[in-house]
């Protein structure tokens, strides 16, 4: 029986998380790379002054050197003009599912970029917006029956968003047209998967129908924007999901001084889901940055410990454009507002160390039932979050100061023994000689053996 075992050691007691059988996927899994990958979200509009595929191509060697494995492109389809927001509109209000937004270039430019990404060793996934379209999407003229309607016969606005209208998933022909559109991008451009926007706003049986049909072309990677704690059925279709509850709880933890134990308890709930699917962990993305603030607004002094967590906990680390700077500004969503790049990518080496460790150390494989994750007991459990991940003889130790205070503490746990190398300082440490630490606010340490 394949199992994931999470031991949460709290005070003097031990709480053993329930083990879970892995959920068998309904289709062939994507290739081995999903267990060791990371995802870098590309906001093409704001990435360069030009905001084009060709301009972004010049950035890819830098991202490869930083350890990025998978590039996720926000929607590249044309933007509806009717009822659009701002001067440029939302990339999530499509006017056509099988064309390119001229703001970014041509279809040939996109194909060239995907080919170059593949040549460099990247996987490429694209944003897919299945729940809704813009008001003047081509289907509103050719197939108005594809849409939900209000009692007066008008198109039904999506909840809280006046620039988009919702599709009708009781319409079988619409479903087939959506699947054909997804197939188009696999067949024509060779992308490797989809990030599915607001996946849980679409009936799960559509994804159950769509995935095996689209994968008749080739196995793909599917990440859905939903939280599996709230939508467990979607985990039987998607390879990875979002960790929204974690993101909101961790922000509240920092801003409202919640007990650290609440975060640990939430992680136990996530681990109880098992390894049939994975979680994506992040400190920023396009929605968070634009509407709720940068990771530094949300997490303050623990922003870097939170980033270390995202790269080392069970799952997939997800980065957003500009985090390697770091980017300290909220990017406009409906206007041109380029990232202010400098030649000094201050966070690039930090992320390079973490992303390479994630890719190379078997103890950090995401969604692998052979990997055990163990919370470690410390003399400062209310401030320090420490855990050990093991896969055979491979181990990774993570120690995070999750408080706003300096902390002197010891790790008091028999799980930790032997000699490890600090991945940031490259110094060896034999924990048989002692397990004491002195951390300043924002400190973290990661060791491997």
C-alpha cells in the first residue's frame, strides 16, 4: 500500500496524521517531471517594455539559469472589447479561444517561443479560462446558446465581474467545442499542459470529460485553481491544485498574530488528502499581487521563510513574475505597467538554490508516497517551524523563524541525526554535536544529506 505519513510532534505529545491511499488518476499521468518541477507564472503584458512573446524569449536563458522548470503563461487569447476594464482589458475575458492576442504578437511568434522554451528544457503550460468569456467572444454571435441567460434573455454576468459572461455547461455541444479548442493548442503549438482558471467554477464532470479527450494527443500536466480541501472531487482529475486556505491563513497568522499551531494543523489537513494530487505553494501570483499586495505587504519579515516553505513542503513551488528582483510594487491589471527590472536580481540566487534543491533531492519530490514529512519538536514551537523530509537515505531539514522576534532554541527530536550540508552557506553540520540555533527575525536554514 502506498502511503504518506505525516507526524506532527506537538509539545510532549505525538499526533499521527491518517495515512491515505493514493487516488488513481482516470488517465495516464504526465511524465516523471511533475514530481520535481516548479512553476513560474509569466505576465507577458508587464514582463517587458514590449510585452511580446519575442521580447520574453530573451529572458528565458536567465530563468533557466535560476532553475525554473515550467513556464505558465497567463491567457494569450484575444481580449473582448465590449465592457472591457481599463484601456487594455482583462486577459481573462477572451474574445476567441483559438487565436492570439495581437498585443503579444502572432501565432507564429507564440509557436517560436514554445519551441525555444522546449529547446532550453522548459515545460510550457497555458492559462485556460473555461468558466466564462468576454461579452463579444465569437461564440456570442455564432453560438449564443452556449451561454447562461438571465430571465430577460441577456447573457449572465459572472459573479462580481462585469466584463465576463458565463458559459452553460448543460450544453453538450458547448462542452465539445471547448474540448476542441483545448486540443487546438496541443496539436498546433505543442504545449505541455494547462493551468485552469477558476476550475471549481466549472462542473467537475466537464474536466472528467475533457482530460482524457485532450490527452488522446499526448499526456499533459493539469493544475487547477481550486482548493482541494473545499473541492475534493477535483483532485481525481487534476495533478495539482491551489492552496488558497493556506495562503489566507498564513496571511492572517502574520497580520493578526494567530498561533503558529493553526498553520501546522492546516498542513495536517492538506497532508490527509494524500498523494493522488499535489498542492501548489506560493507567496504571490497575478491576483494576489494586483489586488491584495506583494508578498512583503502580506508577510512582512516572514516573506522569505514563507518562500522557503513553498519550495520545500510536499507539492509544487509556484513563483510569479518579478519575485526574483524582488518586485515591491503592485502591478496594474488592466493597464500597461511594466516590471521595473534592474541588472541586480537580488533574490535570484536565493530562488536558484531552492529550485535546484527541489529538482535534485529525492526527499523533496512532490506527490511521491515514498517521501515522508515529519514536523520536528523544538523548544520554541510557538515561533519556530521545523520539518524533515525523507526519501530513503535522502533527507532535507528545514528550519524557519515564523515570528517577528529573535529566537534562541533547540531542536529536540530523535528524527534529526547525522551530518547535513547547509544549502545556502555550503557548510556541514553534525547534529550529533548539538541542535541549537540562534535566529533573527526572518531567518531560515535548509540542510540536505
